[in-house]
C-alpha cells in the first residue's frame, strides 16, 4: 500500500513534468530557501562509532561510512548525517524493490523516433534495454532517455505503452544531465572534504557548480587537486545513481539535520511526494534524472570557486561555490582546455585595459568608466542603431532616470523586483532609479488619448538603467549595475502582432549578419503560472509561430518558458568561439497595458487595449561591447574600430604633413592619430601601431609629401602601397559605411 501510493503520486509527477530547463528552474527555487546549518562536534564524535570504517557496498549500490583520504584533505570520519541518511534510504529502497517485484508484468509497445515499434514488458523493460536491443554502441553512448517527451533514467522501468528517445552527450539535454550528474559527484566530494551543508548543484552553460554553507570555512585553489582526487575515486567506484520517491514525512526525517531542507520540504514542495537521488554516500533532494553511474564520467576538472549569498541576498548567509567541467572522454577535455586558453586571450577585461577602452573603480562598483577609445565603440553602436531606427519607423524618446515608487507599484516591479532596484527618499517620498524603460513608456503612451490610426507606436530609448546586482555577481562589462540598452516598446493592435514581430526579426537579422553572429530562435510558450486568459495566450502563440514561419529561419519550441505576462522569442547568438549569449529579446506583454489602463480609440468608436512588444537587438551596450571585444579578439573591424588609422612620419621634418593628413581625415569622420615621437625609429612606430591594433598605418616622407600621397600598410603587415589622399579617403569611407568586417581596400 505504501509504495502503491508513491507510484500513484509518481504518475502525477511524471505528467506534470515539463522541460529540463523548467525542472532545473524549480530545483533552483527549491534550494534557494536553504538556511545556515552547523555540524555539532558531538555529531562528529558519534560518527566515530557509526562510520569509522570505509563504506561497504550494499544491495542497490554504495554504502555509507567514511574514512580519511590521505593528501585529499578528506574528513575522517565523515559527518554522521551521511550514515543516518543511508540507513533510512536503504530501508525505503528495499520496500521499493519489493513493490517492483509485486507489479504485474504486461506486454507493452515502445515507439522509437523513426516510427519503429518494439515489444517490451511493463515494470521490467528499461530504456537501456531498448538501446541494447538496437546496438551495444548505442547503449554505451547513451546518456539519458526521453519517455513520452519526459527525461527518464536509463535504468528506470517503463510503466506502459510509450515513445522512447535516446540521447547522447552531443544533445543539449544530454550535456545538462551529464553535468548535473557530475555536480552530484562534486557534492559528494565536498561533503567528504568539508563536511558542510550542500545547497544547490545545477548544470550551467559549460559545466556545473555546487554551493555549500561552510560556516566560517572557505575554499581556495589549493583545494582543487584534493577535490579532484576524491571525485576520480568516486568515478572509479562506479557508484550507481538511484532514484527513490519519498513522502514528505520521510523527507523530513531524512533531512532533519538540515533546517534549510526542512524549510524547503515544508514550504516549497506542494505535492505529497518528491524524489531523492543517491550516488554512494550522497543522497539529496533532486528531480533528476541522471546518468546510470559515476563511471560514465571519463574526464573532470574543478575550474574555479567563488563566494555567493544565499538567495542572492547580501544579508543572507555566505556560501562557497565550486565550479567544474566534465566530459565522456579525454579528447573533449583536451579540446576544452585549448578553448579556455583561447578564451583567456580574448578576455574583454584584459583587452579593455590593454587598449584603454574602459575600466572599473571601487568607488562605483559595477559602473563602467568609458575611456575616449571605448566611448568611440559605444557611440558607434548607438549611432548605427539610431540610423536603423530612422529606416524602420522607430521614434527615439528620452524618459526620466528616477521615478516615485508608485510607478513601480503600478507596473508590479516593486512587488517582485524591489531588492534589485536602487531606492532612496526624496521629500518623504520613496523614489527609485529605473531598472527598465517599459513603465516610463507606458506613462508616455497614456499621457493623451490615442487613436488606432497612430498604431503601431514604436518608442525607442537609450536611457541609463541601474540594477542593484550583488558585488559578487559583477563581471566586467557582462554583468554591471549601470548600463544602457537599445530598448524599444511597440504599442500595437492584436492584428499587427505578426507584422511587427516579423519586422523585428528582420531588424535582428540585419544587425547580427553585420556582426558575424549566428543565432538560434526559440519560441517560449505559456508557463505553468501565467496571467490572462488561456484563449489570449493561445492566440498570441499562434501569431508568434506565424511570424517565425514567415521569417523563414529555423526555430524550436521551448515549452513552458515564457514570461508570466506573455509568450516570447528567445534569441541566442554564437560568437567566433561558438559560445552562446542571449542579448536580443522579443516579448509580448498583455499585462502592462492592463495595469496602466492603456487604451486606444478603435475604428468603431470603442476603446480597446493595445499589446506591448518588448524589443532589444543589441541588448545592453555594455554587455554587447564585452561580447564583441572577445568575438573580434580585440582586432576591431574598421567601421567599429577606435583606432582606424595611425600616421607615421619617417622623420620629424614631415610631422607637419602628418598633422595635415590627420586634420583632413578627421573631418571625414575617420578615427586617426599621429605618432610624432621623435625618439622612436620608424620600425618601432609601425610596430607599436600594429600592436595597438590600428587597422591601417600611413607612412609618410618626402615622396608622399611632395606627391600628396600616403604609403599604406595594415596591422597584419600587409603592404598596400601608395595612394593619393583623396583615393584612400574615399576607400576608407566606403569601408566604414559598408560595415565590412574585413579590412579590404576596394
């Protein structure tokens, strides 16, 4: 009876699962309410009697216990809560195994992606059996399966007729599961090494991390080798991942040592049951799924560590975060290391200092100081977008930087986003710096009556935005507190949605093709918690699908990942190193028009409510500049370069001619400098200009001054030879205006 109830609840659990991303989001929400926990010394003493010996292998795989780890720094003995968890798990898992034996086996039909149907047996056949029946190689390479579209452990029995899809590491979901499983290996090593309280260990883009509360303890780089040694021993032990459905009552008993998880279980789990996963001595709340065993991980590495705050709140407990990466073979690890070396060379923070583009200062943490050369890049990007606005019917506006918090209460941001805003008192009223432009644009739309003839209205705004990011989260230009973005909001009728979305996608294609980005489109649909009528959502999603189909580029559905106020199109760009970045956004919003009471006069004389399309192409100018710095590796294309031309006179007597050239080209909008250092040789001047990434170097002497010419070479030491000033000026203007990413003179 006990496990019959569990399985019934499990069926409900399976039906209500969504995408892996939704699962990890829920896992994040679950774990983000953990609190501080301290391991009492008396527990460690009691553990001497319980887990003083190396763990024994038990039925179902992996025992408890604990022992020291030589040079690894491993605790001896392990914390007593480890054995206490295992004791309860083993008891319940034995009951689960008995339950499985009692289930009636029935023939089932399993449909493969190619339409082929194979026979199986309920409560006995597993996805791994299906894979093995196809080929041993497929079974070996599988990371995880999907059953009826839901991620499913390879060793978990099928319960009825179903479709099965087998995924390897090359798939997105395969990587996520693989890295999630390795995070559990890291978590086990952290418990054995530090004895603290694990918080959350999700997969992320390019690896995984695990957070742990360690009291006054901390992690340092010297710990990495010891952690890796423990992790490799865990891999060598081939610890199986075991899934167990547990009641809330049993979960409270299992995690009674941890008040954080007690809070999670009581406040965040709203179903009678949920799952835990075990590998070796580690047992943790987890929705899974996971790889079959730790042996699947063939190469791993601890990459970095940092401090963070619980729930992202500076007043909360401090946590230690450890990052890692793993692969199913050593070849991929070697490729990753080479990739990291190249990425380090392209680090925008390093290049920004070397090229004197920008810097940061502790007196205004998270706010960029744009130096003259960096400001050229910033302004070039904005001017480019402004030119496109003129072509595409956008009207640029300027809105206030700070508002009374009544505005944010109306928009809903104050209720959900206040902790991320900079607020202060002004004449006994609460004000805040704006973190986004949309509420101000709503005020602008509503300041007078609007007619259907005016729609669509496209407000664009480069206003300065501020968000109160945690100091530990700040990272160069990619995570800042003060920024600007090419933000726009389109107020339109429902019938105009398709045309406007299609135009935005055309805009996006025009910009990203110039930058040399490839991109991926995803339609994120209605989430579990949404506002508005179901019919309105269905209609909006239908219109977005139509716009995407008409646009013609490939796209995928990302089920359940839309914003609560409307569906959206997520755009992920890929740079020269094939790294993914999310910069652009296209979101439908039905709720802000309601909250602000926005209306327009329809042709029939009635008042109707507009739809808002949130739209950004570059996104944050700061973030985009950081991405472009690394994308181009600091070798800026001519049109975007803050150092387009350097004039180098061969002798001091030709300095006047160099200055004359500088003045002429400067008037044509060319970024041009002169090297008048009489103490440097010609070769040194040319080399300095090349190292500084000037696109072109003009060498001038007696011949050039007499004939009104320049001798042109590039930063890559390509010698173009002699051009008249008029000819080279024309070529440079053409190169700039066509926004070519190769410095080709035509």
